[in-house]
C-alpha cells in the first residue's frame, strides 16, 4: 500500500470529509517530493495525519487559511476564517465603493482577515483592529505585514467594553462577534470547540451579548451617516436588528448566504 493510500484509508476510517483531497494536501505540505520522499518527509506526513485524525482542522495544522483573495496565518489563538464571513467583506466593499470611506473599525479583529481584506482592496483607507486577545493581535500584525498593510493599520489590545477604549470616529464598523449561545458550544464539532478560542465563539446565554455591547458604543464611534456591518447567527437577524434600531440605527438590508440564511446585517447611523 502506498503512503497516499494509507493516509486516505485512515482518513476514511476517521470519517474525515474529502479524504482524497486532504491526503493530497498532507503529502504536498509534508512530503513535497512524494513518491520519491525521504524518511523525514514520510514521518512529517504521518505526524500531520495523526493531528488530523484527532480532528484538528487542516488550517490549524498548516498554520494558514485562504480567505477572500489572500492567505492568512492562523493559530489556536484566532477564529479560523469562514467562507460565510466573505459575505460581510463583499457587502462592506460595495458600501465603500458607493461612499467616501477612509476609516474602518473592526471590532474583534482576530486574525485580521476582515479588516485586511478591505484595506487591500482600498489603499486609500485606514483601519483599526480591536481585540481583547494580545495573542490574536500578534497574528493580525503578522498578516498585515505579510500583505504589506502595516502602514494602513492600527491594532488596539483592549476590550470594547472598556470606557473610551477608542476616541476616534469611523466611516464603517465591521464585526464578526462571538454569537454562539453558551449552552450550544458543547454541541459544536470537535474541529471548532476544541481548536477555536472560546472567547471568539461564546456569545452569552442567548448569543446576543456582544451585539448589545456593540450597539451601545457604536453611535459614538461612527460618523454621521456611517454604517455598521455585522455577521450574525442563522436565527439572529430579527433580534440583532431590533437591538440596533433601539439605539437609533436604521436597517439598510440583511444579506443572505448561499443557503438563503441571513448572514450579515447592514445598518446606518
């Protein structure tokens, strides 16, 4: 049996989706000279396989993940970028194209994938990424450097609940805050609950805790006529819209994902 066949068989037994694709990724990364590989390359491939069989996500094993038009460094200190979040990026880019946007604020920036994707497409813009996790911001800074965006970016290691954590105003706020209800965390896949930071997942008892916090501070952080774009859970659109309307925001629209589920809401000050 070849190493590739061995890896595929092990992945199938562990019920890992797309076993052939994942086997090829493992071999390409760990044993680039396969099938004429060294013993060291073989051991590297088997070590990667062992981690994957423990349901560690492939992007955490590789240390990077593709998102929108770029590749981002990831670790267990940041939420892995999801394809659904590209909907928020695309929606923000449409707004930026229609409005004179020069300052962007990203609340809970994590790897920086949202903010940096927006800045890469808009070299005239400046962005601030806020995160309570210093380790997450280290990853975000490395991604900004790799994408040559350090000169456009400022990172702030604070909680958005701190008084006057930022004193500037922005044209657009973007955020993919934690929105999983606390009791649902245990039901998530091993790939998520054991490998993404809990602080990036847990949205409190009803999943709405962070939206309530952001709604309180957003009016003072946005310029008049500014917009806020928020990723939301599959059943949260109505509640999140109401939370922000209570703070004087007006709904622009809710944006659906490919499954016709509301995934992003856009509101205007």
